[in-house]
């Protein structure tokens, strides 16, 4: 056996002797690990929650913009007025032509957001233009995340 080989084998026996009696972690080591994990979680949780809120708000705003755009398309295709109502929070957003309901979508409960609009309804005329005296703004909110959907009098949804 060479000098290097005997040194390595001697090192292995020393390491195994020193760790032979130790089988677990000390309380201090566990407390240090738990403190580090707790600190990292305290830093990461609020940012993760804000990100999830932003995703929900963005998804709800996109869903609302799709409902409003679809109502405008119905008005253009049917050559008649189509209304979008926000009156009943339990039902959500209802699209109707005359007295018949074309479809409804409960965006607030589907995405877990709150909707606040400047008007209780919006109507699109046969040419796709918005009827009424003012634009419509719908604020979609969940905690600190906020997004706004606008509908102009010309019927454009943004």
C-alpha cells in the first residue's frame, strides 16, 4: 500500500469514528433552520398573494371585456339594441336584447373579485355605438390589485 493510500484509509476511519455516535440534529440546529424557513416564508407570502390577486383581476377584466365585446357584436349582427346590465350582484353581468336574455356571466364570484361600475347598464345600438350620455367604467378589484375596463360612447372596449 502506498503512503497516499494509507493516509486516505486512515482518514476514513477517523471520520467514521467521530460521526459514529451522532445520529440526529440538536435543538439549536432545528431552531436555526426553522427561523430561516420562517423568515423566507414571511418575505415570500405577501408577494405571492399579490401576484395571485393580480392574476385574478386581470382574468376578470379580460372576461368582462369579452362579455362587453360580445354584446356589441350581437348588436351589430342582429341590427338591434343590446343591453348589458350590472344590476343584480347575484347574477352578475346580463346581456339582453329586448326582454330576452342572451347570456349572463357572474364574473365577480367566478374570479373572486369585486366589480364597481359608473353606470348600472350599458346599451349598444344597431351600429355598435354606445347608447346613453356617458362612457362606462368598471373597476375590477381584489385587495390591492386593481384594473379598469372602459367602454366609450363609440362602443370601443379597452
